[in-house]
C-alpha cells in the first residue's frame, strides 16, 4: 500500500503549507521578470497560508515582512498621480532587491522548519 507524499510527518516537526513555499518562489520570480503587479497574488497567498496554517512563528513573521515589503512600493505606485503605467517600471530597484532577499529568508525559514 502506497503512502501519499506528505501524509507522514516526523513527530515534532511543524508543517508549513506547500502554498507558502511555492508562493515564496513565485513572488521574486514575477518581480524580477517584470510582472510586479501580478506578484501580489503569491504574496497574498503566502501571507494568508502562513498566518492561517503555519505553526512556526518565524514563517509567519517572514511572510508578513514580505507582504509589507511588497505593499510599500505598490501603495506608492497607486498614490502617485504621475506614476508609471506599470508597477514594474515604477518600482525602485532597492525594493526589488528587498523583496527577493525577504523571499529568500522566507524560503530558508520554511526549509529550516522542515529539517528540524
């Protein structure tokens, strides 16, 4: 009888939803490739999944910081009347680096939780 992957977890290991991991990979990829506006979807999924289902507070904190790091340039882009036609053209490269770095930290946190 085959056991589905993910059905068996080691005792004492907090489980982080797969949606958090996939979203943490997708968000910086979308921002780096010029689809920064669409990146709100994986950022939102990572935040909601981490806050609702993750047991580790480090994962929750990293997902919240990622959401804030993405929200700042998004709100600035929306608030400026003379902003660029797309978020990808308006976002400062520093925010791109920050989003990528925080996503990497979230991934390291998720993988660290799984290995403990």
